[in-house]
């Protein structure tokens, strides 16, 4: 038997119940992973609330985890291999990382060599793969980058990566008390987003606007972001902190001529597609090039408190659970 946080039905944080459940039985094409730590994500809040129509309950949530292979069916991943896994319907179509053990498809498992503490390692996979993928989608090499939703875990990761490569970074937060977290991640200029037009304060620093905007807020801010970026610049939507869809979006009317709009979804870098990138991220963190922001670590027993903490927008960085 093992302990797991089971989401028994849609609802508030209290629907997450710690239960004793059977350790999953290994089957062909799937390997058992002992979960050492799991990063928590806001998408899991929406699934818990019942906003993921394909998800049935009860379900063990968790779209990512890190740990050790406990029973392998893949000769490339012998027992004892350190692995990470993200997305691929984890915690949605099948049980995810909110448990002591999880059974995962072999093609989701990314072997990683690292001596980082488990909780720090767990803060990296989903967050840094999303951040790196979004920066690649933007085509960021040099210049000026604005991050909307800068104190989200992905925003801080993107700031850490971009500043580590010499990009000038400006980022927004809704809470003045989180500005220090932005500075620690390498942000050059922090802007407090009060809901008023951002252009006046942005143009005080960058009169021509940024070359790139990484928009992690999404529905509420995308159209504004398209008008903040310099002519010919690029906006990438890679988050949905304000919802999934942009109401009454008219592409020709709302995208300035020559401005580019793209998107990134972290499922693109699941499994083997993300393994080399994650290894590079881990190595850069170990070398001190990237400055990851691990906000808080919760025990599995405190998963309800962890979800309340995320739901109340108290975190400035990544929240991690350890079994």
C-alpha cells in the first residue's frame, strides 16, 4: 500500500483526501516511479475545481514529478534511474504525482543526472521546460523581453534563463511585495500591474517597447501585449492565469500589422523531446547560471493547505510537494 492525495470530486481544496491505496501494478510499456517530490501547478487547481471536462473522479492529480524508477519495463531505464516526468495526461487521464508511487508510460520518463536536492529538482521540470520552450518560440537571443505574470513560477524561470544569457528583462506583478522575487530572478525593471494601461510606465523604461512579450496572464492581457511590443515584435502566450480564451478576438483588427503572435504548450517537450533540455537546465542551475525560485515546500499531508496557498496567489515562485 501507499499514501496518495486523491481528488474525490470537483470542488475546493478540501476534496483532496489523503488515502491508503494499492501501489499500482506494473504493466507493459509503463514503469513504477517512487515519487521523491512533485511540483504543483495552477492547472491542477482548475482540474480539481472541475474545469477539465475529460477528467473523471476520483483521481490522483499532478502533471509532473521527479523520483526514482522502482520497477522498470524499459531496459533503457533500469531500476534506480533518476527520472522526471511532465504532462502527457498525467493526473488527468491517469493518476499523477500526488502520491508516494506513480505508474507512468515509459515514453514520458526523462532520465536526468543530478545531485540537486529533490525539492529543488522538482521545481524545475514543468516550469523550466515551459519557460525555455516559450523563449524559443519567441526567438529570444538578445534585446528586450517583457514578462507578464512575472512572479508566476514560469515567469521567474523565464527571467532566470533570459537574464542568464544577457537579455534585458522587465516583468510585471500585481503585488508590490513580490518585487524582490523578480529582482532575485534577474529582472532589471519590475512593474506593478494595477489593471490600468501598462504602456505609460513601460515606455518610461523602453520608449520603443520590448522586442518580445512573454504573456503568462493570457486572456485578459494578450491584446494589450500585442500593442505594447515594438512594431514587428513577437508576443508568445504560454500561460492562462486569467483564463483560457480571449473574448471577441478579431485577429486582423487586434494584431498590429507585422507584429507576430505565437503560443507554447509544455506538452511539446514531454518525454524524449524535453530530456536534453531538462538536463541542460539542471546543469545550469547546479552551476549557478540560473537562479530558480523555490517558494515553499509542503508535505503530502498538507496538500489541502498547498492548494489554498496557490489559490490565494500567495506564492512567488514554485510550490513543491514531498511525499
